[in-house]
C-alpha cells in the first residue's frame, strides 16, 4: 500500500483536517479554560496580526483595572474626578511549531487511509495540546524552555526549537514586590530584609495552598479508603509485592493463645469520614514528641508515651478497670499541634476547622474546658499536667521514665527540644491554650504469637517435634522477642536470618548453629 502524502490533498481538505486537529488540541489543553478574547481573560486569544517591517507580530492590548474610589452622593460631581484608562501593548513575535507522523510496518500499512488520518489527527492533537500546556506552565513558573516534553534536553537548549521562546527565571523579590518568603512563611513587611535566597520553596507553597483553600479560592478533593486500597492492590500486583496472610493468628488461636497475645496492640484513632463512617489512624510518630501526654478518663497518665505502640497499649490495658473499654486521650497545646500535628490532623498551615467540626478533635481554651469536652476528670487532669510540666524542667519523668531509652530518644525530637532549652527530647511543656485532644482506641497491627518453631525455622507440632517439610518465618513465626517490640523494623533481622536457615535446612545444607 502506498504511503499517504497529505500535501497532495486539496487546500480545503487540509484546512478541514487541520481545524479538526486543533479542536482535539483545545479539548486536551488544560489552559484552554483560562483563555478568552476579553482583556479580562487570564490568557488572551487574538486572531489578528500587526504588520511590521519584514514580518508580522501579535499585539495584545492590556487595559489596567480601575483603582480610584469613585464619588458618592448626588451632590458630588463626576466631572474632574474621572479616572483615566491605562492601556498598554504587549508585542509578541510569533513562530511556527510543526510536527508530523508516518505509518511504519506492515500492520499499519494494512489500515485504511481514513483510519490512519483519524489516528494521526488524535495523536497530533494531543501532542499540540500537551505542548501548549507545557509551554504555558513553563512561562508561569519562570523555568527556561530547555527540555522536551519527555524531559530530554532540547537540541540547542532554549535557542534551538522556537529560539524566541525564552522564559524568565524566578528571582528574589524586589522592593517593589512586598510579598516575600521569610524562612518558611509568606510575609510582608520590611523590604530591607529581602535576600537573594528569598525564592519560593516547598513549605511556603504548601502554606499558600492552604491559604487558597481557607479563602475559598481553591478546593482539594480527597480520596476514600477504598480508593487508597485499590491503588495499593494495583501497586502490589504491578511490583509483585506479596502481603502476609497472617496464618499465625489463626494457628495461635487454635492452640489457645490469649487474644491480647495474638494481636500486637496498636494505638489507633477513630476518625470520622465525610459519609459518616469511621476509620482509624495509627499513632506511630507524635506520641514521643516533646509536649504530648496520654491520659485515661480519670485524667491521669498511665504509661511512657514514647514507648512502642505495643507497650503503650499494654499499659492502657493494665490501667483500664474490668468491664470498661480501653480508651485514652492524647493531649497537647496549640504550639504542639501546629508544629507536629496530632493524629490525622496535619500541622500548620493545614486548617483545624474540619476536624473540630466532625468531632474528631476536641478543643478547650483551658484544661478544664478540654476535660469537659472529652468527658475527663477536670481536677485530676489539671493536676496531671501541672506535675508533668514540673518534670519537664528537669527533663526527668519520675513516673514512667519517658525519654530514657535509645528507642524513646530516636522517636523524640532532640533538635527542636535543644532549640527550646529542653533537656529531654521527649518532654515539652503543655502550657498555653487552647488545648487539644484526640481519643485513642485499640487496633491490630500484626502478630507475635504465631507458629512455634525450632532454631531452623521448622514448625513444631503439639509435642514440640518438627513437622517435616514445614517452615515458618516472618510474622507467621512466633516472635523471638517473646511478645515485646524493642524497635521499629525489629522483625526484619529475624525474618532474614531464619529464612536463610530454613532454606539451608530444606536444601540439605544445614549450617552449624554453634557460636
């Protein structure tokens, strides 16, 4: 089949095909929604060119917004109080960007000419739409036009393809640009403080996004737990990730192990979703940070908050009277929650209002108000916080030894504590309201009382004899830690070690276990 040459088509045919391609491109373009012919449009679209010597140019008329106050009342006269319209011209030299496709291979030759034209139209339309989006966002971002759509360097850099398309680079603010970045905040003020390093970075952009949301100028759409799990399953299938089946849980219960020994306790927080359902948020990070304590309904501490989630919940179980639900409250002040966050509540600049509105987060201007909001014993809570703050000064937790182990300290925040003059990286004052709290409930994270094994990872029967050809490892194997959780990732070393021993034994190449 002969190749199709579009240049042999009539002018009308090429124009019709080109207009159709442009419609595909405009549909593809994100920036098209900001385009219009009005001077008030974010992106102005013009169809006329201005003739200059030797070429044609696009001329955009820019009319500034009115800034004066106007006049009020019937007695006031407009004559002499008019505001002049300020008009400007933006002259843009135009260039031409062309692209083409060709059919290759026998399979494409078997297609009809009309089908190939349609496929070419769609692909070229998408190409032009994506390219215009790319150029628009590069221009808005002040990034040099040096790379192709696929990220590869463009031949000749910014002076190669479309050599006149050179974008401005981001620079620090000047004295005429009062909005500046100061450290991690967007600030206005003394322009003498402006330095060359005051360019936009990640944290100020996050704060800017939060500001846009709070002012109603932007809306962010969340995803459900179901959508997150679907994404995880897709990742697992794509990357070949195998999730543990937790057969140890079943085996341990069949052998009569107590429930509290089967499931490793996790401090989990009940969250309220938009549809009224509840979820859980694991507390693995903030409990060890300086400025947080955990209390029971009596308003009293019950354990070392910086210990592992397993030890934390074991302490709660021990402090819970028979017949009562094991529940606790994590408590902090305003400075803590805006710096670290609390559970699902994110630190500044993310807003607190949604979490206060759905009841997930409790707040009180005083500790007594917070106690009433949470249903706690207000008098005991105030006494607990007072005693804790007194121990913070010395950096010694006389009740639960918080911050005295390497595990505690690595989970704390030594840098932030040192900057505040705090001797213990896990202890900080709960001093200035408003005060906040979230409820902690029981959850399940994993197992530690699984299949009993010998030193070669062979599964043992009820008589403690090895079952030929059956091995267990990882969370399916009864933990060598004896029901304790010394540190994060503590299952990885035993998993690799006993996996190696099991493989050696199964292959008939048993290794010596003598030290």
